[in-house]
C-alpha cells in the first residue's frame, strides 16, 4: 500500500476532510447493499463507517472485505468525507485495504448474549461500543479527579495495599500470610495512612485500589475497586462537606463537557447530571430517618441505611444529597464525636440520585489521643497495631477531616448503568476472578 497518504487516528478525522488518509484498526462490523458495502472500522480512538463502491475498487479489495471476519486487523486507505445526513459525523471512502491479521470466528456477535457469557469474555467485550464508551468516561473521571486536587494544592501520596490491621472493621478483610511476621491484609482504605501524610503535607489525596471481602452479590458491590481519599489538616466537617460538593460538581461537569459522544452511545439522560450544581441539599441523619418513616419504610432508628433506604431518601431530591451527623455507634472508630451530642459522629454521606446510593463517605477525624484509644478498645481492635496511628495524636495533633469516593459506583451513576460490573475493566466479584 502506498504511504503517500497520512496515517491518522479516527478521532482526528474532522481535521482531514477531503484528504486521503490511512487508518489502522479492526473490522467492527460490516453490511452490504448490492454493489455498496459499509465496513465499520475501529482503532481504539473511535469508530468510523467506511464506504466502498464495487465499481471503484479492485475486485480483490471487494472480495476481501466481503469475506473478512469481524475483528480482523487491517489497514485501509481512503478519502475522508462528511456524512451526507449527520452533522459532525465523517466517513471514509475506502479505495485500498491491507489485511494485517484475519481473525478467527469472533465469539461475540451482534446477537444477544447472556451476561455470564459476556463477563466470561470480558477481555473481548471491552471492544464493544458500549464498553468502549464506559472506559472513556472512566478515564475522563480519573483525569478530572487528579486535576481537581492538583489545582487546589493537594499532593498525591499512595498508601500501602498490604496492611497489618483493619481500617473499616475486621469482617471484610482479605487475609494473606506475610513471611515470618504473621498475617497481612489487603487494604480496605488508604485513609489511615492518608491522615499521617496530611500531617506532613497539609492536604493530600490517596488514589488506588481497595478490597472488601463482602459476600454481596448486589449491583452496587465489587470486591476490588478504586477509591480517591483526600485528607486535610485543619479541616472540620463543614469544610469537608463544602469540598466534597465542589468535587462532585467538578467531576460531573468535566464528563458533561468532554464525553458527549460517550454519553450518547450509553443513551444517558443528561438532565440529572446537569442538575449536579452546588449547593446540594443537606439533612441530618435524624431528618433522614424521619423521612423514611413518613414514606412508610421499615427502618429502625440507629441502624445504618441500606440500599432501599438510600434510594428512598435520594428520591426526594433532584441532585446529590448530603446526610450528616450519623449515630456514632454505627460509624468507624476514627470518626470524631459531636462535642454537643457525643451520641452523634461528625460524619457525612453523599447519596447520588436515581437509586445509586452512597458515593462519598466522610468525617472529621478523632484528634484526641485519649478518645481514640478508648474507641480502639470499644471496637476490640489491637492497640499495638495502631500505635503508629496514635502517634499522630501524640505529636502535633490538629483538627482534620477527609472523605472517600468510590470510583466505580460514581461511574455507574454518571453513566446510568444498571450494574457496577461494567465500570471496571476486569471486575472482581465473589463469584468471578477471571479473566
């Protein structure tokens, strides 16, 4: 094939209208109508419809394209043109083709497949248009998360994945032998180490994988997921809620600005996302519990909210809602209690609308050495494993706070997905660890 034409990616076709170009990619789909063929080519950056007139190409080119299996790798040359009916859409008038690899019969076809089949072929399912769009939105979210904190003088400091003790309770730990030192655990959260890092740098964020051994099969749970966890010295609960509001507004705004095509592919209704503008409604745990009672929900005051409860609360609002001041007994040991009512914690959750539940959990941290030591005892946690954490209260303790956002659950909400398994490139659930 002649190399006179310029090699481009599909994403940049708009800059080459009227020019002859070369695209390297894979055959996504193909249909024909008599002497006209429409092969769809994908190259990772996007998807383009090719147009091939039988009379304008060599017979070999026509026969090759007509018989080529889905997902065969190829190099095509042609003229970039604007779609005759769709503004902003471009086509490739193909005049030459070179097959780089002829695929075996592709297992994922345009017909309907069951979810078990698709998740079992996740390594191939990722090539589909819908999954491509989800991963693009995920990428934009990650970019927005990093930009948000970097612009506000946070620095990223990674926490260890292997830890000596629990952070969020001992019932959801993945355990592993650790040489001659006994047991180690996969991290449930980077927060405790994030607090230590904040005492060194003021404002930091941890961003990495976390692991929960919950035996849950709900559409909201993965056993491995990513969390972004900012921690801020000299912050209180009010400041933390303000930052969390600003953060969610920023991330959703970035997706709306840069992922229009992807949201269109996903058929995502945009109005609920366009509503995500500060200020968010705020209600106390007590008011949320009263709201559930008014709605006839079976909820016992003093319990944490389950998924149906979160859905019912969020349904009263057209944007994320912040629920704050939860009972201290149902929250983690490190959350500071309200000085005006020690039965309550200085904590907050942010619930997404449309039934997606909690996307952020946060709190002001306990900064008193005596109180934190007492909390460890009450939660039956080994003090020796937390001596380093107690040191933060011995040497220069200050008011501080933070929160955690689950990337995959937030992505599911933004994309309008039914199940969280589509948000991870290779999801890990209690019934699946492959591919």
